[in-house]
């Protein structure tokens, strides 16, 4: 599933001239589906499965950042200007803005953060150990 998302992302964001609101909406929907799937793996009791999900999230994050940097360069905008542009509803039709806003809310609701169980490593307690001396 991740490979499909990465391929779609590169195809969608790779050519600004063919970028349409429909293509962006499709990409966002695929992204949401992928993150929903990954979220179920985050909740697994299997540490290897959680670690694999975290790795997948990092891969997606890096790929999106790479594509975003390419877009900034192609558009001749820095990230702040692009962010301001995207956050302004005046730059979109009403239906485009509603679609983008809905998908953004859905992505935010997934809250794909590394669970504590993956981040924390068990500590071995050596304090207060009773030592018995024989002899």
C-alpha cells in the first residue's frame, strides 16, 4: 500500500502543469487510507509490527518533504509563502476549499504519532537489590 501511495504522490506532484484539484483530492484520499491502515498497526501488541508502521510513516514523511521541496523550487516559492497560499481560501473555488479542508481535518484526526510503547526502552532496575553474603 505504501508503494502505491509513493508512486501516486510522485506522479501527482511531479508535474505542476497537470496538477488538478481532482488529482490532489485523490492523493489525499489515498494518503488517508494508507494512514488509517498504518494506524491499526500502531495499535498492535507486536513490537515489530509497530516498528514497521513507524518506519513506513517516516518513509512517507520523507517522500512528501522531498516532493514538497521540488514543488517549492518549481513554483519559485519558499515554504512559508506556499503555506500561506494554501491556507488562504481565496486561492480556491468554494468546492475545492471544502474538499481540501475536509481532507486536512481527516489527516489531522489520524494523529500519526509514535506510540510511547515504541519509543520507550525498558530499564533494568538495579537499585535496592538485596545482596546476601554467604560465609
